[in-house]
C-alpha cells in the first residue's frame, strides 16, 4: 500500500527529516517505487512536485530536502501501484480547483468497483488518470462544491466541511481500505481506516498522528527599547506509520480529523 504524510503548522516551516524518511520507504526501505509527490501550500495555491519514478532514487527529492519552500500545509504521497500503470497521470497527490482555491488529495488503499458508488454526474471533474484514488477525489469535490460555490476563496465553516468529508469517507470505506489526506489550503483533513501492516494483515491503524508544541523565547532586545513577545510554534504530523520514536497516536478506524494551524480542530466518526 502507498505511504501518506501531511503536516499542519501554525507558522510556515520546512519539511526535512519526515519527508526524507518517507522518501527512503519509496523503493529503498519499502516497496513503494511507483512514484511520489509533495504539495506545499501557499495560501490559496500550491507548489506541487510529482515524479512517476522511485522517490528514493530521485535527485529532485534530495534537492527539495535542501531547498524546499516554507509552508504551513504540506501533503506527500509515495506510490505502490495497485490500479493504473506507473505514470505521471496516476501519481499523487492530485490537485483541482474549487471555490477559487487549489485542493489537494492523497489516498492509500484499494477501492474496487468505486465507479458503482461514485457517479460523476455533474461532469465538473473528470479523472485524468486511471486510479481509483482520483475517482474518489473527483467525487469528494462534487460533494463539497455546494459549500464552496460563490464564496470567492473564502472557506466555509470547518464543521460543515468536516461533515461532508466524514460522510463521504463512511460511504467509500465499505469498498476497501480507504486512508486519505485532503486539504483546501485552509484546513487539513485526514481519514484513517485500515492498511497492510508489517505482518501482512490488513487492519487498523491506517494513519498516525503526532502533535508537537515548541515554545521558543524571542531574542532579548530589552536594552534596545524593543520588546518582542515569545512565539509558540504548533505542529501536527499525520503519517501512515510513525516516522520518529516519539509517541505517535494511532487514529481510530473510521475517524476523520480536521487540523488547522498546527492543532487538531475537530474529530468526527461516521459509521
């Protein structure tokens, strides 16, 4: 199965160790050699890089480790192909526009017969590639569109978006393992289900969460007459498997979490 990673932070920051570790699983420490992608949000838009070759052998990944942009929302995906050949059109994360914002989606799992559940009736979104993941993304955006239409980039309430995302996750997880990360540039949503574990069994947890808070005292400029208040950097990481030795929290089966500015804003589970 594919590997997912996402980050939400209060202040823009760089992604170094976590992305490096994830990339090593892409064809070196793991079997995920069919492509990779990373999306760095900048307000309403996104800087997206994708390759259909192994991440562990990518010079672009190494370059981004040293020169990646600062961002407070980052999504990454390492692919192990189950549907659709290794090709750029099938490489995640996927992006689409809705409501004057770029939306990004990455999926881990397998959704056979998704077309029987997801009917793209409006014709507004059409998959470019051949994956079940992209079909799922297009269907999700169709369901979110009524919330976003006519808002000129201003996000609807997180609670409303979370309700739509959670209902959609509940609809599709009966088809097969369905872990995903999705962001509209304002909030990050993550749904955990089941994944193939190290012993070969398919079971929870599908995703893990790590929340960090780092208080740093600003430089003391008292003698100069300038007063700077301390600032707190809050950071939340979501990954398929824990990337460090810290106490990562397994996200519950069927749970959707909404994160914004580095904190868990809300959690929801729909059966």
